[in-house]
C-alpha cells in the first residue's frame, strides 16, 4: 500500500483560527495531504476555548487532498510524481502522550476527499488534558489517516494557557561594538519561571551607518532562533526605539530606515510560544558586509507568561519614568488581564496612602478607563492600581515614579533610572541619560550632542557634545573605537584588546546648566582620520558624571563620523 506523503502544511507551529496547530516533518517533498486548520472547543469553560490543564475538549480538523504524490525514491536527485487520486473511505485516529491526554473519542471518519478538495472529521475527537500538565507547555499529538489509497501521519501541537501581563527585561552594561564584518552577542538573563505565551522584542538603539548590512536574530535559552530582520533599510542608518511584534500592522520587510516604531519581524516570534522563559535570551547582530561600522547600545524583551489561573492580574506602566518636573506622566493599565471575566473598574492611588481616590468605572478605553495622565511634584512617588472585574474579584499593583528637576529647553535627553553608582543607558539622538537615587532625590546626568558629525570638523576641532546634571558635578568622558577599526586606520591596538582609546575630556558642571564639551582626538587619531578612506566611523563616548558627594551616573553615546 502506497504511503501518503505530507509536505508544507498550511498551518505551522502557530495558533490559527482556534488553538490547534499542525506541522509537517522536515524534509518531506511530495504534496499529497495537508492540514488546513483546526479548532478546539473546551467543554463547560469559563475561560473560552483556550486549553488549560484539567479541561475536556473537542477537536475538529481539516485535511486537503493535494495534487501530486511520490511514486518512487530519488535516483540521482530526481523524483517521479504522479497525479493524486480521490481519497475514499478516509478514517483518522488522534493520539498523544497517554500521561497528558485521555481520549474519550479518538476515532472519526472523514468524507471522501476529491483531488484538491478539503474535508473535516465527521465526529469530533474528544479528550481531557491532565490536571497536572504544565500551564503554557505545548501538548504534542498526532493524527493517523488511512484511506483506500494509502496512509499518512500528521503531527499537531496543542497550545495551552492564556497570556498574562508582559514582564519587561532590559540589557545592561556598556554599548557593544559590532565587528565589520562579524557579529556581536548581548544577553539578558531571565530568572522567572513559566512558559512564554507572547514575546515582543525592543531595540533601544543600534547605531550603524548602513542598516542593510545587518542581520538581527533573537535566540531563546533552548536555542530556538528567529530572524527579526535581514538586509533591510538600504543605505539608511540606525534602529531607534524599534519594536518587533507579530501583531504589528507593518512588516519590517521593505520598510525604510531609520527604523523607529513597531514592525512585524521577518520570522514570527510565535515560534517561542510554549518555550521556557527562564535562562539567557540573546540578541545576535551580524554585520554581513565590510565597510561600515556600528554599535549595539541597548535592547529589551517583553515576555508574557502563560497563566491558567481564573483570577485577574493587575499591571500598568508609567511613561516617562523617571519623569521631569512639570511633565505629564501617563499611567496605562491595558496590560492588566482577566482570563475568566471582564475588568470593569480601575482605581488609582496617586499619593501612596493606600486609598484609591481616583476611580474609573468601565472597561478599558471606555470614557478613558484604565488610562490616566497626572503631573507629580519632584521626588519619588508610589502609585497604586486596583482593578475589579464583573464578578467582584480584585487585584492590585504598585510601582514607583521618580520625578527630577527639569533640564532647559533643547537638552533633548530621555531618562533612565538606576541605583546609586550607575544609571541605565538609553536615549535617542537627543541624548543619553543616567540616574542614581541619592538621599531621597534623583541625581540625573545628561550627555547630548549631534549623533552624526563630519570627519573634517572632528579631526580639526574635536567631537562636540553637551553635558548637564541637576547638581554641581564633574563630567568626564573618553572616546573609543573598536580595535578592528583602529587597525584599519593604522592605529596601534594592543593584542587582545577590543577597544582603543583615542581621546578624552572633562568639564565642571553647575547645577542645571548645560556645558559644551570639546572632545579632541589624539594627534595620531587626527592624522589617521584625515588619511582614512573609510566612508564612516562609529565612535563610542563613555562618560561619568560625579557630584561632590561621590555619587556617580554613567552615560554613553554613539556618534557616527561621516568622511
């Protein structure tokens, strides 16, 4: 009896029009039958048709009869194909791990399927998922088909769990130079347990003079890899506040640089659904073409863990945070979830006294419910949120909003919060800011200046930057480039060193006053820059801002020098 061969199914390892997904074995080449989508219906469910441990459920799946199938094994790389036939007396048996699935109805007939036609099982397959099964873990299953014309086996994956509130994780440490050509890796460690239900990837900043040289991938702790972007952007430069999300309206493919906003990645991030969250998540940036340089400054990931709890979960963001005095802070609770009900009330505690004095009734977005704009005075403020669902169940969440002194107009920085001795890095073309909490007030320093400067001016006058702090302080910085760039410019680089120092400067700061810093290159670097035939050069500015009490904010900035 000739076996039926499955190739390129319509549904891959993603949830589609229901929650059942299917995939074909790798390497299958001949089209004969393929799944066309499947749905799960959970019996007596208060959480919809999302599969949770302990649920009993029905499965309906479609099968399409293809146009060709293989009639012989390959000889010298060639196959013989024959037109498919109508499939008659089709029967299917659904099976899975007996420790996970208990079937009450595993067998069903299918109607006869004409060539190119589709049909679904006439009787639903029925099973119960073990109550002890891990929430969010995928459930493997297999559909064995038999017809007068042959047999086929279609593997399936049943996703489980509901997406909980996203948890944010961000890179730390200094910016990383991207070898030209070559690759750099940056790792974020996630210590939280659970399974991924949704992933959003954020790039704070990659400064590169030609984006189309780059291939950017994200790698899960188990080695699963998805390509975010490969060779896009033409001659444009930079990724700034770039977000990758499968639900984005615009794909990254064909979009123009600089990349700012939300895009669908080239490969779906749903490949990580069901994977363990805990471990090291890695961003890999590959420069595939020599001649242009760049730096990975910062990135982050928002991981939504799978939940199988019926209780609501409160969650909200404060933007910006830290905030500048006098600026409005937006509190947004759209990330709160209620798997088995509807949130109908959002109450806010804005002064940290435990009383939720600002009440917003209604579902999120109705009459502004779930979103609030508020201006806080200078200092640290604990803000609380209490949500109530239509069954009277409640959940709370709190976070601290830090408010600092205002910089003068035009300083252009965005803020990053941290603890004493080190602020986080970030920022856009306007500046990079770090913050340290000092004796009840926030010590903030800002490093600014143009992100792109001309080589002639840099060689003769130095790099022009600005530095500012909200206290009397000293701003010190060094100018660095990669050892690979230094060698191409015929500058000396110590064996084994990754970076070469090519300049330094420092300036005294008065509180809330912006000072211009002229960061001059060493004489050898000036001569090398004048001789260089490189089209662009990425310089990394690494600085510290220290007040009289010794509190320190670390800041950095990438500047592209155009030749």
